[in-house]
C-alpha cells in the first residue's frame, strides 16, 4: 500500500496545487483557458505521440489489454444507454444532464492515468497505458459525441454533423494515429525531433494536472446531487471491478493488470468539459462530478490498485 500511495500522492498534490493557484496567484480565468488550450492541442498530444511511438511493446499483452478496456468501457456505456430512462426518472435528470452522467461514468483522466502508470510501473507502465490510449481515445470520443448528439441541448443542431466529423476534430485521435505510424519508423526519426516532442510531452503532465485542479468546483462539495454520487459509483467502483475482473480472467498479470487497474479507476476526464460546452451538455453538473470524483479517487484508487497488485 505504501508504494501505491507513494505514486498517487504526488499526483493529487499537484491537482491540489492547481486548485490553490486558481484561488490565489492565478485568479484570472483567461490564464487557465490558455493553459487548457495549450495542453489540449499541443502538449498532451505530444505526450501521446512520443509514448506510442517509442513504446517497447515486448511483454505488453496488446490484445488482452485492448480487449479488456474495450469491453469494459463499451459494456458500461451500453448499460447506461439502456438504463437511461429509469436512471433519468430516478435521478430527475433532463437529457443534457444524462449526457454528463454518461461522460463522467465512462471517460478517464489520461493525465492522472499516465502519471500514475509511469510512477508505479516505469517505462513498461507507460507502454501499457499507451496501448490503452490508442484503443480508448477513439472509442470514448465516438461514444460521447453520439450520446451528446442525441441527448444534448443542441441535439437538433448536432444532428447535422456526423459522429466522425466530431471525432476527427479531436487532437487526441490524430495523436494516436501519428504515434502508431511513427512507431513503425522510430529508428529513422532524428534524435533532435524526438527530444523536442519528448520535452513538450513531459511538460504536459504537470500542467495538465494543474489545470485539472483549477477546474475543481469546491463549492459543489456542500451538497452534491444524487447523479454525482451515482457517477462516482459507476466510475470509481463498477468500472474498475469489471475491468480488473475481466483482465484477470483473460490472463493479464503484472504490469498489464496493474495498469488496467490504474486507468479504470482514475476520475473522469476534464476534456469532457470542452465537448459538453460545444454540444449542449450540462457543464455545471459535469464540473461537480469531476470535483467529487477527484477527491474520492484519492481513497478509491489506492484500494483498487492495491487489490490488483495483491492478486498478481
């Protein structure tokens, strides 16, 4: 447990620092908007590209990891869609609010996932998580865009755009494709270019985590909505239980199963804000869900990772 906490605590300290800076030194919202755009369009895509391009996949159960994450998240997403009406009635959710519950339950925070994977499992952990990125980023964006196009406040307007129109605009999707192509010719890439992209990528984790902290809405802690608590159950308990159990059943062990536990138990992704703003989701509710999940994950993630480490 000490090793798990040793890898997680620095990540959550950086998130906490972002929350403090937002309320003290960098109070102008435009500062954080600029950092969010820089991280979203340049820095984190650089990390995705370099992580996938130089990933040593020897010892990585590519098919097992991909299958586990795909089935786990697609399965939970399908269950949420099938349960939309009873969930919406029970939780008093309008259609845009359901899209926030959906995104908060299935999306995962790539910044936290990569930071913790690298901290706990080193280069091999980053290689396994890179496989997860390549599989999950296109799937999650297709699922989220489809749900927002159908149930968002701008659903009539969004229907004029295809799901793939929206997905192809996502810089993470392009980054995964570029990383995969460069992986095949990695030895031919000039070292100076590798260093350039590597420096950009490494800076994305700290900056991305600070932006996550700055986006937390502390005022939502006073009285969270029932939908927020339900999203925590789905994202921090149900999804990790499905993913770890399925991964174990498929024979994943060591770093492969450990990273499955990490990426499935992180809180939801702040990038969902951008999509929700563009397509008419319930942004305040999504912000509340991210805040509560980020705080609870400091407790639930060590438990999930400890269990995974114990059974392997």
